[in-house]
């Protein structure tokens, strides 16, 4: 049987261990959220009107988890009776990093409840020109079928095992009408690649992560059909690449 000193020593050691692991807790909560995706409709819902929202039924992540992951604070933070409202605002810039006029921008909004856990993630209409709503939903649903590389903390989805949709791919003319002209156009044998720069309106950026504020987005258009067949880019440090053809029936 442990004496009082042994019990005290055990408690002290446990507190030290917990303190050393505190920085890893957000990865555990992120993993829990990832696991929830395996039972998507039990844990999430989608609202797709003018904007697109992913709603969390059993939220795990805290507001500061997003800062720990992205190393970037949001453009705006507002307290409400329901909790917190955060908004990451991305503004289109030219090749020199100067804001374009008239302004072209999109946002990603995060809402947290009174316990500081996320309850929804909203993507503005312009964002849906980059990732159309139907493809955004199916790519989110397919995350649970991906494999996590523990060393790089990256996730790759084998799209051979995901559901397919019949949605039409957006055409270059309609996309450019919303996003404006790109900063650069390159080509492959089969595709034109339109490159856009969007600057995150951020403050108090952690030293060493300043480059994350600039988000380079590449849109791939089939030369024959003018369909947007792929996108790749980064959003507040989160790298995303989606080949839409892999999700089509």
C-alpha cells in the first residue's frame, strides 16, 4: 500500500507528464475528429445554400487548436452569446503582392460554442468557385478513407474506394468571370494551369510562419473541354489537392 509521500510523488509525476504532453493534445483531438468522419452522418451535417457549411454534431476541436495547426490567427474574432465567431479572409493580390481593385476575396468562417468547441466551418461563395460544393462535400466525406502519414502528418485519400458523383465540372469562362485573371498561366500537353495569389489578412503571425499568409492556388483546365479538372493550393497553411475527375461517375 502506498504511503502519503508515494501518492504525492505519483501525482507530481503525473502532472509533469501531462504538462509535457499538452502541446500534443490538439493532435489527439484532430485525430478524434478524423475518426468521426468514418460515421459522417452521425457526427456531421452539411448546409449548402449560398455558402457551404460543415456542421459538427459532436465537436472536439477548440479554437486555439486551429491556431496551433495553422500558426495563424484569424482576420477577425467576435464574441457572441453562442460563443466565438472567427473569420479567415483571403484577398486576391497581383504578382507583386498588391491588392487588386476591385477587391476579390473569399473567407472561411469558424463558429465555436460556449465551451469553445467548433460547431461549424463555413466557406463563402467565391471559395466554391475554387472547390465546387458537390466536390467539396464528397472530398470531406472521403477523408475517412485516407491514410495518415504519421511522420509528415499528412493524409492521402485513395479515391478508388470512394463514392462518385455525376456533377458537371465548372468551365474556365465561369471560373475566371468570378476570380478574375490569374497572375500566371502555364501549360502542360493537356492542360492550362491558372495560378492565383490570395493573401490572408492576418495579424500577430508567429515568427517563422510568415510565408503561410500567401496562398498560391492552381486551377487546371482541360485544353479541349475548358473544364476545371483539378485544383491545388494552400489555405492558412493547410495544403489541399483535389483531382475532380477521380470523383466523377
